[in-house]
């Protein structure tokens, strides 16, 4: 395989270049005896020395090899000696993305697209038109990877079908699964041309060029500092009134079940200034809701050099009470709540959300910032994973059931209207029936508004894989999952129905998926609210004299129905986020300041 050949060549070149540099030293030391030597020999030596000085050095070998091997990082280098910059251009070649997994992957796709757009590639939404197909992958559970293998199988058929009109079709597997499996992806599926890990996206144009020669290319080098801070992601859906901004990457938590620290690498934060620039840019384009993203979003910490506020350095690290970490406390720098405040201040009419946080990083300072800004949504994700302290310890979550419940109490004290959501895993190694019952009782006690529920999936490389046995049968895991779902449904529906009669602020996002005669938006608590897109009479609304509601409008909605998934309501009047929150503060929400839209 090309990969192993490249590695051998690399070793040869490396030996050669080390040899060259040693020889160079000898030549230099010889110059002390120069006077005693014949002039002809002297001149040959000088010419030879010059040649050596100007010739290729270790860096050059690194650069050129890096295109085909997985363990050399050349992301910061712009030039490759034997690739002309012009030949890196895509010349309008069409790229198709298929995105799997979490929101982080959507954002990564936007980064990749931004890079490729700069190199004159075009995007296509039609897989049959594509010259390059990228699968942006997830590795968190086995089922996520199975989907990718199935897709690759179906792409083989596509490649065959298109072999005449698209003989150079390239298929790339990028992101977490690429990082986890590395060259195994190439070994297992011959149709894959490129394998690129989450920190190597800058290399994609070079890898694409190299793959033109028929070579398989791979770069899965992880980085300590790559945040793509200088790359302004290009949104895949430019019309959307909502957007995501990645503020940090990686994770240092090392939960024993989780592959993320291996696929996404060490935790690192993007500098505040580059985040604020991106927020301003999105706001200027009419975006009304921004979600700050990261594997551990509230562990954010900007330690960059130009962050010169020395008073911050003396601040103690403030974890939530009763929480511990496996890593050394990070000192100084700007923290998540500093960033949150700066982002919220950019435009009070733009909603701010964030995901996915870790419960350990909710100090009171953070909760108070959330409380004091009407445009920071009062919905928090507190992934619990289990309700049993012994399981939590095996998972290395850094808290007990009691500490988690104390945090919930504290959050609800400071943010009384907060909606809490969570993640739970059932059937983790050694989970007994009694231990699982604690998860059910935690769900019952906290009464979350929404949750992501998973059956445990053992991942190679993780601590759990090394230390524990995946000893809960699939059948039991499945049964427990059903029990969790039933418990959630019951409480969520109850919670949602309790909202009937309220007037809530909804940001309209577009048509409902089920019917073009309905609109859908989300309330502050991140719940979908469906309203009829009535042929509305004009309002004497001061903000917008358009007859119909449109995406990006804030509207006061009277909630009149609910189930476990959605709320339904009647639009009352178009408003502003600031006005709505002021009227809430003054108890005026029920006073309809303007004509109801549908009167
Ligand atoms: N098996 C099942 N679920 C997992 N998660 C992470 N790793 C695993 C795994 N090995 C879940 C956790 C996490 C969410 C993103 O995915 O609940 O919060
Ligand atoms: Fe995985 Fe734990 Fe990090 Fe979340 S906090 S990404 S579950 S290791």
C-alpha cells in the first residue's frame, strides 16, 4: 500500500538528511584548517558547502512526505516544494458533503467548505454531480460508524456508475472516525481516497491534489493549538437565522467511556477576539440566534498572549461545588462567562445559546451572567450520564449523584425559569439493576425538559475498554433504554402541557416540516413551537410592516396545545426580544400592546 511505502521512503530520507546535516558540521569545522589546504581542494569544498547550505534540509523532507503519511504535521506550511500553488486550485470541481453526528461536525464542515471555497472549489447539493465526496464522520458509538461503512458501500456503486463521466471522483472520510481508525479506513474500504482528522482540514487542498495521482492520502495529526481561529466558516445554509460558532475544540476530561479525547485531541480555546469578530459578522448578515459550540464549551479559557488583564490571573479556578477534574486546574485567562458576557453585549436582539457544557463548569459567576442577560437563553444542558454515584465514578465523571442534584438546585435558585436538558447512558460496564434504578429516579427527580438517551457502546482505546467488561447484554441495555424513554416522555409531556396558557417569545425559523401552512420557531427554552402561518392582517407593528411573519421575526405566542415533542400556539404580535423581556419584568406580557396579528 502507498502508505507503508511512503513510510519506508521517509525513513530513508530522514537518515539521509540527518547524515547531510552531520556532514555539514564536519565541513564547517574543517574550515579552521583551511589555510593549510590546496586552493583547488579549497574551492571544491566551498562549492560543496554552498550546495549543502542551499540544498534540501530536514524540513523539506518533512514537507514533501507529509502529504502521504499520517504522522507529520505540515498544516502551517503554505508551500509544498513540488506542488505549484496554482495546481492546488479546484478549478470549479464540485464538492458534496454528507454530515453525520453532532453540531460540531456541521461547524467543521463549514470550516472545510471555507477552505475549499478559497481554492476555487464549488459546492453541490447533488451527490451525482460531485467530483469530490466528503463524509464528515462521527465515532462516538459503534452505530455511528456502521452508518458510514454502509454509506461507503453505496458509494462504491455510485463510483462504478459514474466511472465514465467522473473517472476522477474522490471520496474522503474526514473527522472523528478518520481520526479513530486512521489508515484502517483505507485498508477496509478501497474506495476511500482521503482520510483527514479534525485538526488537519487545512491540508485538504494539498491532499486532494496528491490523490489525483491515484495515491491514497492521510493526515490524522492532532494538534495542541489548532482552533481554525483565522478561518471564517462559510455557512452551509446561508438563509438560516440561526448559526453556530465553534469556540473551543477537544476535551481533557477523559470520561472512561468516551472516545472524544482521542478523536478530537486536547482541549484548546479560540481567542476571544476572533470569536467576537465572527459573531459581529453573523449579526451583520441578519443572524438572530448564535450557539457557541465546543466539546466542553464552558471549560473555555482564552490564555492568549494579548489577553493582558492581569487581574484575571489571580482568580481561583471555580468549578461547580462538589466537582473534580482529572487535569490540573487551569489558571488565569478569560473564562467562559467572560466570553458569554462579551458575546451577549454585541446585540441585545440576538439570542445566545451554548452546547455542550460539562456540569463541572457552572460556577455562580457563570449562572449570574446567564441570569442578567435577557438574550442569553435560559436553557442549560447538564449531561448527567447516570444517576448512580458508583457508576459515575466508574465513568470518571468527577461528581456524585448528590453533587449533581445540588448543582441542579443551585441553578434553579439563580435561574428560576431555566429548562434543563441532559444526556444519559444506560448499560455501562457493570451497571446493576439497582444502579440503573438510580438513573430513573434522577430523571424523575430533576424533571428535565429534554434528553438524549443512549445505550452504552464500548469504544476501543478508552479507559473503559482497558479496565472494564462490557457485561450488560444488548437485550438489557435495550430494555433500560425503553424504560428511560418512557420516564422522560411522561415528565416532558407534563412539563410541556403546564405551559399551555403562557405567552412566550418565539423566534421564527421557517415553515414547519409537516405543513407549509404552519411556521415553526423556538422559545427561549429551546422547544419547538408551531404556529399557523395565517394570512395575517397588517399590524400597526412598529418594527415591521410586512403582512406575514418571516424567519428572523420575534413573535409573542399564546401557547394553546402541547405534547412531549412540541408546543403549539397562536401568534399575537410581532415584537423585539428586549421589549418582550422588559414587559415580562413589568408583568405586562399579557397586555397586548398592538393589534393581535390574526385579529
Ligand atoms: N456509548 C454511548 N454513549 C456515549 N456517549 C459518549 N460516549 C458514549 C459511548 N461510548 C454519549 C454521552 C455524551 C454524548 C455526546 O454521547 O452521553 O454526552
Ligand atoms: Fe466525552 Fe466526557 Fe469529554 Fe464529554 S466530557 S466529550 S463525555 S470525555
